[in-house]
C-alpha cells in the first residue's frame, strides 16, 4: 500500500517544516509514501470562505486517482488512540488497498464535494489545531503507528 498526504499551502514556520520532514522521512522506511503540497490559492481576499473551500477542494480532488481511498483529517472525525490508529492502518494494508490518501484542508476546511468523496474522517483531538500544526502532529502519529505495528520501542503504554 502507498500512503499519500495532501496539504494545502506551504508550511510557513521552519520549526514545523523541520519536524514534519523528520517524521515523514522516518515513515518512508516503513511504507511507500508521498507528501503532496498544493500551492496556496492566489487572491483569496476576493473570495468568500465557501469559494476558497471550493477552489481548494477542486485541487485536492484533482490529486486523486481511481481506486484511491480518501481520509480527511477533520475535527469532526473519528478519534483514535495511537494503538487504534496503528490497527486502522494495518487493516487498510491487509485489505489490499493500493493507495490511502490523507488530506488536510485549508484554514476553512473542506468543500462539500471533498466530504462526499471521502471514505472517512479522522480527528487528531477534540481541540482545534492550525492546519499547519496538524501536519506535524499527523506526521508524528503516522510514524508512531508504524513503530507500533513493527513492535519497535518508540511507543510506550
């Protein structure tokens, strides 16, 4: 299985970029992995929130291929403990799924078309994080999940 992680816009803060890079490099030791950064939409001041979500949604959906399973990182999604998330990934891998795609929307979330296309939603917390901070937290949790599945000592319970 291949995992793809789609985000809208570059990560502005260097400390976040460094952390994301560290964990995503580690993830690539366990699974075929792609990190896709969709450039920010230009002239957003002229757009309503819904128009911005619509344009971002089109860009996200353009990244999907036939057979991809899209999971949204969304505050209203299912919450997992780290071990449960690892089992979720394991189940996807064992199902024969070729491409599992996780997406982080822009600052206003996702368009209705993206929600309709998605096969699920995952929440990292009941708290709200910036869409840039979510990238770091998810990257670390993805790495943690694979260390759990491999029985490596990174995760402690």
